[in-house]
C-alpha cells in the first residue's frame, strides 16, 4: 500500500511511475487527509473529472487554501482565483473567448519565424561551447522570451521572471518542508510579481501597445469585459503557464533523447518525426502532473464515494501511463497515436497548447540538426519538488560525445 510518506518523498519526485502504477492497481482514488486531497490516478476517472465541469468545479480559492502552507496565504487568492484555469462558466467562457484570439492557428503560424530565430540564436550559443546546461541555455529562455514578447514585457526584466517563477513553484510543494527563509522568499517574489504587473497594466492604460496585455486592458476599458483583477490574474497566468510548462517539455524531451539513444538518429534522418516525438514526451513525462478540482456535490469516482466540497488532485501524469489506454505505457514510442491528457481535456483544455507544441517542435528541430552528439555530465538529476509540474532544475550536457545513457524505463519502438 502506498502511504502519504511515500507520496511526498524524494523518490516520488525522482521517479513517480512505479508509485502511480501501485495506486492505479490498488487504490485508484486515494484519500490523503494529511494534505486534504483525493488523488485520482486512472485514465477513465481522470477523463471523467476533466470533462464534467457540472460535477467538478475549477474554482480554486477553497482548494488552494486546503493544499497550501498557511504562511503562503498572502497574494494567493489573486494568483489563483480569477484566471482561465480557476473559474467556471460563464466566467470561463467569457475569459477564454478574449484570450483565444492570441492562440488561433493563424496567430500561432505568425509566430513561427520569430520562435525559429530565437531558437537558432540560443543554439548558436550552445554550439560554441564544449559543455552547456540545457535548461539554462535553451529550455528556460526560449519560452520566457516568447511569452514576454507576446505580453510586451521589457526584455531587461526577463531574468527576474525566472527567479519569480522558481520561487512561486517552490510554493507549490505539498510536503511542508519549507523553512522561514524559503517562505519569506516566496512571499517577496509574489509581491514583486504582482507589483510588476500592476505597474505594467497601469502603463498600458496610459500608453497601449501592440501586445496581448494591451488587448486585455482594452477589453477592460472599452467593453467592460474584464475586471481589473481579471486583467492582472490573466497576465500572471499567461506569464507563468507560458514559461514553466514549455520549459519542462524541452528539458524532459532532451532527457528522453539521452535515455533512448536510438531516437536521435531517427529524428535527424527524418525531422517530420519530431512532432510525434514531442507528443510522446508530453505523455511520457507530462510537464503538468496534477490538476485541481472541487466536487460540487456528493459524487462517485472510480467506485469511491466522495463528499461535496472535496478537493481532487487529478493526476494526468499517472493517467498518461494507464495500460488500459496506452499499450506498454512504459515504452517510449515516438510513433504512438494514443491521445494523452497532458494539456487537460474539455472546456479547460490548455489554451496555450498550440504555442507550446510550436516551441517544442522548433527547439528540437534546431537542437537535433545542429548538436549532433551530446551526453549528460555525471551526477544525479535534480527534479523540481512540485506536485503540480514535473521538470528538471538543471541538465548539464557535454557536446561531442556519443550518447551513452541507458533508457531508464523501457526501450524505444
């Protein structure tokens, strides 16, 4: 039986998939009273929760209060309560309609040249080095620059966003292992993040530009379609979501190449395989681990009765390894066709998914074509200790050596 100590252990962050498998087999819907959450692990149950907003609410204030250290209360409601991921219809319908225009297929296609130029510049720096940190040199800066430019953020402030984002992510830990210094840093970063966007929004009210934040401000002023709090929450959500998830996709994908040495030559020989590779990375190590929902009334999930007002931790990362939906789920297969849940499902399907896929595809097209051989520097992998996101803090690599790391969980098809 999997207990709470196991769920919050370093082993869970290092390799959660054996633990997920035990949960799916033994306790597919697990109540964890110590952290006030019911974990949902099987594909069919996860799919049911995500597609049923009439039963499972995305309103996050109550859920966040139950899942977070009370010392982190300051600013949490603002960050969590008035954005796309944290409201239900009809507010969700209104907000999504306003943001969708920035992520239509036509809008994303217009971004391709700029994303390509940025990726090439970053890989230019990599190929001049004998060793490099994949996270620092490519996975972090590419999505940060793209979403910053979309929102109209001053390029000089980008480094601060990485620090703020890291600190906010540290606050998503559920294990309670946060000392006073860490709490102070998280709260300070949250204050700075909110203050920065407040000031930026005020500036856009006076001097609107040709960027997404100006569009949101215009929606507030001209159509009364957004409240001031919604403008701020939406801007913060877009900045964080447009940064961390794609960063993890690129980092997790590069690690998958190291673990499966036969894949890189196949991608280099046929770059049309790269979109399939990106989709399998999204399934294999989902950048988003858990989504949060709250039951609107007494419900039954996976044969388990759950009361109204309960917080569900919907583990999409586990669902993506459910053998009832994915043949040999621990095998990394870039030809796989089964649909993963890494971008969610239903009305809350990730609005930024097309941008994330574009950035991931271009990043790997450039890396695969221009860095023919690389290997991982010795040392343990350091994963971010978060129940929400799965990604590496660092990935030190060396150019010019044959890929040699063995696959950690299965081989490639």
